[in-house]
């Protein structure tokens, strides 16, 4: 009888330890936890630098060029060689087109006298 009782106690102890090994501990999480927090990607101000648009005020000086007027600083400007590209007529002998701001001037190579002025597009 002693043997039956001891074997019953031993079987119950083995059964209890085998059931305990299959169960998860109470304080351990079921899935591995991430250290990253939730990120809301729909909010652009959170992750993307905002672009600042600066509008500059443009001041346009209107020069009223007249035929026969002398333009003293015409030598500072590069002559326009491809005048057809800009829709300008062929300059005469001793004349060349120059661009001054938003205007094209047809000036004399020798004296700088203006023979024509056209506003640029």
C-alpha cells in the first residue's frame, strides 16, 4: 500500500511540473515589445522641414530711350550676335544691338547714339 501511495504522489508531482513548463509566466509579455513609439506620418510638421517662401519685391525702372539720344555706357554691354533669335532686325554697318535691362538698343559702335529701342519680351 505504501508503494501505491508513493507512486501516486510521484506521478502527481511529475504531472504538475510538466503542466507548469508549458504555461507562460505571468509577468512575461506574449510578444516582444519594441522600444519605438508610434509615429504619425500624416503630420508633415512633425518630420518634414517647412519651406518658407519669400517673395521679393521687384522694382523695374522704365528707361525711355529715344532715337538720337547718346548712351554713354554702351561699351559695358555685350553685343547681341544672334539678333534673329530675339526677333530683332539686322543691324546696319557700324551698329550693334545691346541689351540694357529689359530693353534692346540699337547703338552706333563709334559714338553710342541710339538708332532704335525695343522692349524685351
